[in-house]
C-alpha cells in the first residue's frame, strides 16, 4: 500500500467525530436570553417657589461703645492713684489726685476778693441811697448823684469779675481730683504717682489713663457693596426689618445683638462699607479689641427657586439638571444660577414650580432612561429601616 495514501486517510479519520460533536451541540438546549437592567433608583425632589431667610457671616472686631481718654487739666505733681487698674469704675469715682496746695491758695485769694467786692457794694449802695434822697430834696447836686450811681455800678461789676475768678480758681482746684467721666473699665495708668503732669488747654493735657465703656459693646465689621445694597432694599421691602446679629465663633458670649449703623459711603479701595452691631455686655464677656465671626440674620428673599447643590452638574455649556417627567423619564435641562444659599443654588431661570429633578443618584441617569424615583422622605425612611437591627437576630 502506498504509504502516502495511508497518511492521508489517517489525517481525515477524525472528521466524522468533529461533525458528530457539532451536531450534538446544535441539538442541545438553547442559551438563556439576556435580562434587561431594572430602572435606576434615584431620589427626586419637587421644585417649589418659597421664601428663603438670608444669613451673612462676617469677621468682626469688638470695640467699646465709649472710649474716653482721661487727661490732666491742671499742672502739678500726681500724689495718688486711687483706682485699681483693669477694674470697673463708676462715673465720678476718684482716679488720680494732683497736688492741690497752689490751687487752694489761688481759690482762697479769689474768694477773698469776692468778699472785698461785696463790702464795696454795700458801701456804694448805702452812699447811693443817701444821695438819692438828698438829690430829691435839692440838698446835693445832680453831679454827685451820678458819681454815686457810677460807683455802685463799678462795685457790682467788680463783684462779678471777682466771682468769675473764684469760679475759675474753683474749677482748677476741682481738677486736681481727676474723676471718672463715664462708667467703664479703667486701663493701666499712663503716669505713675510722683511725676509732674501738664494740663494744657484743650486736648493737650498729659494722658493719665483710658476708660472703656464695655456695656453696651460695639461689634464693627465690613460688608461688600452688593450685600449693602441688598440689605437696604430688603429692609425697605420688610418695612424697616431689624437685622439681628449673633456671635458665631471666637467667643462663648450668648445673646443677640442688632445692627444699628451702616455707612453710606463705600470705600473705593476695598469695595466695602462699614457697619456696626450693638450687644448688651453687662457681664463684660465681650472685650474691646477681640476678633469674632458674627452672623447677620433678619432678612428674607421672597418667592425664589432654590435646589440642592448636589442635583446640579457643571459642564462646558454651564449648569444643568435632570428633569423627570410624568413617565419617570429623565431629560437634561440647562439652568441659570443666581447665587449660593447654604447647601442650595438659587436659580434665576430654567425650572418651573412643580417640576421634579434628580437630587441623588445623578451618576446613574442617562438621557431618555426610565427611572425608579423616590422622594427624599421615602429614601430617608428606607435607609433608616435598612440600618435598623433585624428583630430576632
């Protein structure tokens, strides 16, 4: 037998076996059909028009409602400091004493001059009364009467001058006792006892100490021009609503304050305007110079649309949301954002009240896809149920 032919027959011998295997496979059971994916579960929220309370936060600094520099008003040596530094003082409390000897002597001299002038008036008055009677009888001339009248007038003027000098001397003597002009906290002494101080006229006297009136306390801050304009517009709409202020951080002081001043001038260098809040500070909790963060409330944005920030996507075309129709089919919708409000965006266009948008599970959404929407309340209830321990272990 031809050896070449035998190898050929051997090469084709397995073919019937392969065909049989293929036929058996074709006659076997068919493959299961591919299952469709269920609708994606997402959380949807209904768009609503509502009033939003406005809240602004600012860095601020505490200042005393009155800061008074106590200065010497007469020259002399300080003989005593009569207050405790850093402690509260009442209006009229003695703070310093300046050596009074010279001023006491000047006052006594002025008081003596008043007494001399009073005696001169008595003499001039008696002489005037006597001459007036005589001139009516024709016993003295009119000229003598005029002289007596002039002498009385001079005596009265001399008394007035003497009394003015006595008043000035009394004030200088009084100024040797430096007293607190207001209630507040007295600062550290600027000049110690034993030093000579000058009491120049006006504000040129030497500084002795400073008193800060801490109750009420002022909290000063700055706001941007748009915020200032909005606050004024909304305040007018609300009929003069009062802006309330509370300390957000930087102090544990409780209680509310109120805005009592906003500047009418915007600083062109910073684009901000100054503002001030006033707080009751009976316990002295707020300290002058202290830095705080405050929160201003009391205004409301009327009838606006605000949606959760997590329901908004941003791309090259801008902001968009997924709107779910009555058949639970989602379609993209561009929206116009006006500003941020807490964890929401305030919109100026793109949505209408009553429409539903996806606010959670947004990455599962595809255009035209049918969804399985649940409300935020239903989602919260389902999560709470899933997290609760199963009864019976």
